[in-house]
C-alpha cells in the first residue's frame, strides 16, 4: 500500500470513528441535562412520573457512556497512530484541553456513580438533584474541551513557527481561538437538541405502540418543548457560525453554497447539481447568502474564484449543508406546531400521522448532526491544521491502515448492536407500568 492509500484509509477510518462516536458523545452530553430537568420538574410539580423519567433515563445513560468511552479512547489512539506528523507538530498545543477533557469525564463519572447509587437513599429529592449538577457540568465540559481541540485545528493560535516547529506555545491563547465560541456553542446546543428529539421520538413511538400511560404523554410534551428551545438556539448560533466563516474561512462558506464568483447580492443555493463552474436545477433564494454572511442583502460575498484550486474544499459539502439546514428547519416547525398546538388543543397533533413525524424526527436529527460534523471536518480540507499543515502531510505511512479499518469497523458493529440490544432488554423487560406497580407495592 503506497502513501496515497495510507492517507485515504486514514481519512476513512477517522471519519468512520467520528461518525460512530458522535452519536454516543452527543447523547452523553445532552442526556444528563434532560435527566436533571426531568427530576427538577418532578420535584417542582410533585409528580412521580417525571422522577421516574429521570431514573429510567439515568439507567440507559450508563450504557451509552460506556460505549462513548470506548470510541473516545479509539479516537485518542487514532490521533497518534494515523496522524503522527500532526501530533508531533501540534501535540504540545492541544495537550492541555485533551487532559482537561479527561478530567471533566472523570468528574462526571464519579458523581454519576454516586447519583445512581443513592436513589431511594435521599428522603429529600432536592438534595439528590444536587448530585446531577456536577454530572451535567462534567458532561458539557467534556464537550467544551474536546471541541476546543477541533476549533484550534480550524483557527490555530497561540504559538510561533520556527523552522517548521511550533514554539513559544501559549496554551490558554490557543484554546481561546476565534473558532472556539461558535463551535463550542453549536456543539452544546445541538447535543441538547438532539437528545431531546430522540427522547421525544421514543415517547411518541411507545404511544403509537399502544401505551396510554401519562408517563409517555408527559415525556413527549417535555422533550418537544426542550427540543424547540434548543433548536432555536442552534439556529441562532448557526447564524453566528456563518459570520465566522465569512471572516476566517470564506472558502468553506463559498464551497458549501457553490458560490463560484465573488459578487454582491449573492443568492443562497439549495439542492441542484454542479460541474464545478455552473449550477443546474437548484433553488435560489435571492440576496439570502449576502444577508447570511453580512446581514446586508447587497453585500459582497467572496467566491471560490479567489482561492487556489488546491485549497478549495470538496464541493459535495453543499449537500451536507442543505441536509443540516433543511432537517433543522423541519424540526423547528414540527416542535413549534406541537407545542403551540398543545396549548391551543389542536386535535391533529394527537393523530397517528403527526406522532409518526415526531418519531421520524429522532433519526432525522441524528442525520442532521452527522451532516453538520461532516461539513465541519470535510469543509476544512485540504487542511488538518488550517493554513499550517495539510492532511496529506499529517498522515501515517503505515501499510496496515486498511487492516485497522476492518478491525475497528467490526468493533463499532459489535458496540452498536450490543448497546441497542442491552437498552431494548433493559426497558422492554421493565416497562413503566410494571415499575410503577412495583414501587407502589414497596410503599414508595
């Protein structure tokens, strides 16, 4: 296997790992907040259903955390094995946030263990709720620190370059790079949003399967409200992200929008096909790209014609952008209609077809999440460290990356199937109706 194939397989393996890991990582960040909100609502309303919701979510959360740890470890291993030149160049700079991410995870894990062990050992639920605060903070801070590493790769800062080496490193300045605020904000709110919509989809599915228990109805309403709040936040931060790209990575925005020639009053392009110069069969929204980029319908937007051909990202990221935006818009509309319709008592939101839309929203949100991450990573191409090191220069020359790809794919297949089987058995063998009956029998 030549060096070109080593680069190719290294990219594929890293992409497969990130694609699989991001699902569990997102759940790992978002679900602790959902647990905390559920328990808080239960305490506030003195409603045992929300307390049980928090308890059941916490059980399932442990499984996803376990898988997330394995895949997170795989990413750390692959950074050293697949991208040794990058780690040699930038390893000292990103060491601090990587260490802090590990510390945040252990902080979360310790309090999660205490929280799970002390169920039914607190007479005052408010005191038990306090244990969830460090769990939620630890989960979110893990995401913050690992996202800072990604932000640094997009906007390197905090060092000098001498003879091809990074010296005079200032770790804090490197962490506080220009990409950090929008990337961290977007990762956090989309994690909360995705978790809320997945949990809403599960509740809607159980209702469709015949359950009439108030537990699922309350769960559905709670998570659709939370999904709406965080999807609107994601929309706002997404706008800030576009403004960031205009200033710091204009070629990424231009590639995502197939904006080939710099022009004023630029249109936003949806769908279509292109040969690299012309766009056909697309939906064009006049002036929308200029508004997105500069809040000015007549502002000039930089086109791909102003960048070297070898520094232009792959043009298929346009479809990733479309996928992310369209699904995000759909989920905002769906959740807004449901929440508003609930207050207005619209009958159609209780219909089967609307519930199936909510069920579909779970996997659709995951697809949007994956598209967003692919857009973020592929859109940085050909750079692994923006403007300092290209992907082709960072990869290993090992002849065995293709074998590693096969072995890791088998591992992810086992982990994926195993976690689904365990979660299904955990909840199907202990339905909410049975758990409530058992608790009543125990006098709780």
